[in-house]
């Protein structure tokens, strides 16, 4: 059941990759709690606008902001504008990500770099650029990193993706320790298999059946399950939770 109190009213949240999929659900869930949500996108401005409209329909306010999380200069410049234009930056959700898949023996440097630079360096770029405004938010400052079940258990054909998501867990714990003295928390959410554009690409019937066998709850998750988890971690009730990985995976890993 979605949390719909207004505990985040007056708070400004940046959701990277908020234009589609899990990021869109997170943006809407934060909006439902009253936050002003800055919806980031890489290329799909049209989709980011749709998210912004949905955030407002859910009871929040919204703006869109395009930048590539892998480009540290672009990140710094873009994030600098948020407190100036919106008054503060209290919540950062590092959700933007790509799945670059392939067997290790054929994997190119370009594929490795694309995956690590987006999923891991991208989160670091945003944390670094947002840390000063987040420290000003003190006990309300929140960082939420979207990792993956694959970062904790690996997956054949996903070496770079698994490494990037495992690295994100280390980054989560280091950030949590570094910012704790000022009341800012940093946690990760590790989704299992969630129905989005990223996973929509041809999953043959047999592979889908095999996947379902590995999920004790017997179904693939919807993106709103991750939105609800993020709305909880972003709120005041999660103030004493930091450095943790919240697994939302139907029991796939326990
Ligand atoms: N779906 C799953 O089963 C699953 C499971 C575990 C973890 N995750 C993680 O959850 C996150 C969201 O996944 P999803 O399934 O929602 O993916 P998705 O549907 O493919 O959406 C990806 C989002 O990331 C944005 N993005 C990609 N590269 C970017 C960049 N360089 N800079 C800024 N934004 C960028 C995209 O923006 P545009 O719209 O502009 O392209 C889009 O909003 C990812 O970190 C993914 O690894 C997903």
C-alpha cells in the first residue's frame, strides 16, 4: 500500500533517470508524499515531461532537468542550479542505469566503460555534486542508490553490470559513514526482476518460466514496489536507517 501522507512536503528531490520505468515510479511515489521532484533524463525529454505530469497528479510538484550522469561536468553544473532555483536539495535518488550485457570473452572496453561510467561513476558524480546541499538539509538529507540483486549474486553475461551494482553497494556504505555525523542517510534498494523497458527485451517463454521458479513469491515485480520502498527510505520514519541494502525481490535472494 503506497504511503500517501505529506511528510515530504517542502522537500526537494532529484531522481536520476526519472523519465521512465523504476525512476518514474519513484518520482511519483515521492510526489505522493508531497515532495517537489526534479525529474532527470538523458535523452527522453518527452518521457520526463510525462513523469512530471504524473508527479503533479499524485499531489507533488515537478520540474525536469536533462543531463548525462556519466558526464561529471554536466552533473556538477546541473545540480548547482537545483538549490538556486528550487530552494534546497534534500533527497537524491541515484536510479539512472543501463544494462550492458555480454560474455566476458567478447566484452569490449567501450561496453565496460559505458556500464561502469553510467551505473557507478554516475552515482558518485551526483553524490559529490549534491553533498553540500544535502549536508545543509541535515537530518532530512537522504541518498538512495538503486543497485540490483545482480550486484549481490552475480549473473552470467552481466559481469560489468554486476560489478557496477556491487560497487554501488560499497559506495552506499562509504557515503553513509561519511555523512552520518550530519544526519544524512544513504541506503540502497536492490530490486529483483522488475517489469520495465530494461527487462522488456525479448525474454523467451522458457527463460521467463525458469526465472519465475527462482522467485518464491512467484511473480515478476512492478516498478511501484520500488517507488514505495524509496518513499519509505526518503521519509522521516527511516531517519535511523543508514548504510543498508533493502532487497525488493520477491524472495529471489534472502
Ligand atoms: N528493471 C529491473 O529489473 C531492474 C532490476 C534491478 C535494478 N534495476 C535498476 O533500476 C534502475 C532503473 O532501471 P529501469 O528498469 O527503470 O530502466 P529503464 O526503463 O531502461 O530506464 C532507464 C532510465 O535511466 C535513464 N538513463 C540511462 N542512462 C542515463 C544517463 N547516462 N544519464 C541520465 N539518465 C540515464 C533513462 O533516461 P532516458 O529516458 O532519457 O533514456 C531512463 O530514465 C537502473 O539503475 C537499473 O539498473 C532495474
